[in-house]
C-alpha cells in the first residue's frame, strides 16, 4: 500500500469541470489509511498506562509501538 496526500492530489483536479468535481469527491470519500494523530494518541495512552510498571513498559514497549504504527491508528 502507498500513502498519498489526498489534499494535494485533489489540487490536480482543481477545475470546475464535471470530471474535476467528481474526482475531488471520490478522493474525499476514500477511507483514511493512516492517521498520524490517532497513532500518537494510542502511543501516549500506552505510555500513561505503563508508567506505573517500568518492567512491563520495558518488556512490551517495542511490540506495542510496532503494532500501533502498523495499524496506522485504524482499528
């Protein structure tokens, strides 16, 4: 899978033609493949939950971070 900047891609169709409007609409309706804000939110939640138990944090931090990044914040 390749991630693109949908807003920048929409600019390629920045015309008032029917095709331009249709393409912008279709691009806007596509699901988000990777949401950076959600990834950061999940990592911050994990950090807060693990602060009380340093051994758990050390043991699982990399595994959990990798899974969160792989999911792109999408459940």
